[in-house]
């Protein structure tokens, strides 16, 4: 499969980018794609791009007259000349997976159950090549790992200003045919780069959609936001009672997303972007 990162505006329109910023952006492109590919192919999360297994990411030469780079994702079975059944099945998932990871990292909610989750189940129904470990929790853990790489994608926009925007997408011969994630600009950079913690705690109601007992992190659906919001249990709230309520909400929500018994009340501080957009909660108490 082929993916393209393309910069536009400012000096990029004259086929120029700051050299250092371009290198950092393309490194972020490779890393975010490698970590997503590894999860889709192997069902595991890695933290370093060189640890990618059962696939490789190749790069095509830059094209004249544009500032974009083209990455080709190939399974190792393709490179060895073998039968590519597994690569083709998982390839169909990769674009949706990459879109989910980029979008969620930049604060654009994608309904997992109606998009990527549904595709995973459809492919599982006809093939046993889809890793059993693929679920929403794994992808949410991946989002945390790729955040620095996605921040680096913005370098020509955020630092030197040699580009104004950038787009990512599945492509054919360098032409993007399916965009992945939103257009990158100063607003998306400020969202991922700046995180402020509010000083006043407020009370909220929501349903837990995911939770990791090792990291005390998860996501909780807030009706007013219309999306699941990341949360971290503060150390003062990591007691058996609070964790039991979190897990109980998750269980009830998993069985029936419309079950009102899945709701919990909690008080929290807000993690916010530079422009005040909610990025997450630091939960201080679960009622």
C-alpha cells in the first residue's frame, strides 16, 4: 500500500522546505505509519519503528514540482515473492487504522464501533489472518505512543513556517485517493503540542468505554462532548472503590451502550489545548 504526505503553502509552493523540519516531519511520518502497521499486522504495540516485524516501509524518490514524500508499506511475504493473502486482508484495514489514529490524536473523534471496529469484525468473519488482539483498547494505547511522531509531522508548519498545511492519505502514484486524518495546520499543531491543566475541578457524568488497569488510563464517553474523552486516574483516586466503579461502568457499557446504569459521576481537572479545547480528564474522585 502507498501513503503520501504532502505539504502546501508558503515556501512549499516554490518546492522549498526547511531541511531540518522536513527531515523531522518525514521521520514522524515513517514512525507513525510503522507503529500503526505493526499493530494491524501483529496485534502488538511497539515503541520504536525499527522493531516493525512482518512488514517494511519503503520510500519513493521525491517528485519534481511538489513537496511530498511517498511511503510504500509492503508485507515481507510480498518482498519474498510469496502469496500475499494475509497482506491484502490486513492492507484493507491499514488505511482505516491510520485514519483512526491520526484523527483521534488530533482531537477529531471517529466512532470506533461504526468504522474501524466494524471493518475488523467483517474481515474476521472471512479470514483468520486478523490478529485477535485488535480492539479499541489497543488502538487507544497506540495513540499515546504515536503522539510525538504526529507532532513532528507539523514541523515545517509549526517551526520554520515554510509550509502552511499538509495532508496525509492513501495514494496511487503519489496522488492521494483517500485522505487519512484532518488537514494539518497551526490549529492541529497547537492541539497536540500544548496541554494545560485547569486549576478548578468540576463534576461530570459519563460511561467508561475503555480502561487499562496497568496505566490507570482510559476513555469515558461524555454526552455534552459527543465523544469518548481520555482520562487518567490521579493517585489520590486509585483505590479499590474507584477502580471497581470504573470497571463496572466499562462492563455495563460493553454489554449495552444505552444502559443508564453504566453512567458514573466523577470530579476532575481538565487537560486543555492552547485554545481551551478539552483533551482529557485527571480524575480526582469517583462518586
